[in-house]
C-alpha cells in the first residue's frame, strides 16, 4: 500500500520559477524523505526531515513537515532545466528499516 | 551511487523461465532492498534483507524469492517469470541500521526486465 501520496502528479513550469510538491501520508512516522529520479535512472536521496522538525533547507530545496496534518511539501526555488525529474516522498513509519514510497510528481522545467 | 551495481541491466525472457537478478554493493552495509517500479504504482518493496541469510517480505513478494549468502550480494529470483513481472527492478541499500532515525536509501541503476 502506498502511504505517501504526492500532489500534483505532474507539474510544468518555466525556468526560474519555484516548484512546490506536496505529500500526504496516513500513519505516524519517524521521518519523511524526498527523492529525485531522472529518466531511466535510480532514485537519488535529496533530503530527510525528522518527525520533530518542521522545516529543513538544503541549497535550493526547502522541505516542510506538518505532522498534525500528516503532510509535507518540497519547494524547489529558482528552478533549472536540470531539475526536470520525478520526485518521490517516502515515509518510515517504524523501526523496520523499510520505506514506503508515494507515486511521485513529475516535474518539467522548460528553458 | 554508493557502490551499488545491478546485473544484468536489461533482460528479455519468456514466460515460465526462471530469472535471477543480482545486486552488488561494495560498502558492506547491512540493509538491502529490492523494489519494482511500474507506471501508476511508484516504487513497491518486494523483499529486503537485514543481514546475511536474514530476509523478509515486502508488499509484493508473491512470485519472487531472495537470497543473501554474502553481505555484498543480494539476489532476486523470479521462480517462473510471468508477463505481469515485466518491470524495472531497483536495488537499494541503507547505510544505517534498522531502527535508526536517519535511514535514507541509496539506489542502484536498475534492471529493465521484459517477460514475453
């Protein structure tokens, strides 16, 4: 079962604009993670936010977490064509070492 | 890529044949995972391993078996391949032990399997 659900499923923006993707989940979590996947490649870990954190930054990425609403958002600022990829959220709801991935948001950044 | 390789990278096989995919890591990490990725389903966990000879099922384990006789290798076997197992298969490792709060995963390049 998919715990994380991303919204929107697809997003198309112009270079230089900001891109926001949202993720909702169902059960309590230890952390929430965001991954990027370029076409034909494996997933790459972007950022992890713990359940006791509300916001985290990494370069042009900003992640927020609202555990009361069971939701997270990923903001990519000043987007570039190279940001074109699919973005997935993943949640870790226990101590099993397993992650549950959402279905992803496909981002297209037009030059 | 955290020293993760997958072989083969592409494979075409026929229904009913057994297929084994290999994941190899060079960093001696305890946790390894096999996922499949299909349009509309995202990534789904097939099996995972938390040590040599220690494995457990994921959410889509039917029709698959795994083995881990060495820390560095995690094998995924399709016992009798079916067309529904046509997919892209990803292996992943976690650098932290189970129960850790920071358990990000690192993925291999994937194996594209087509079952005719």
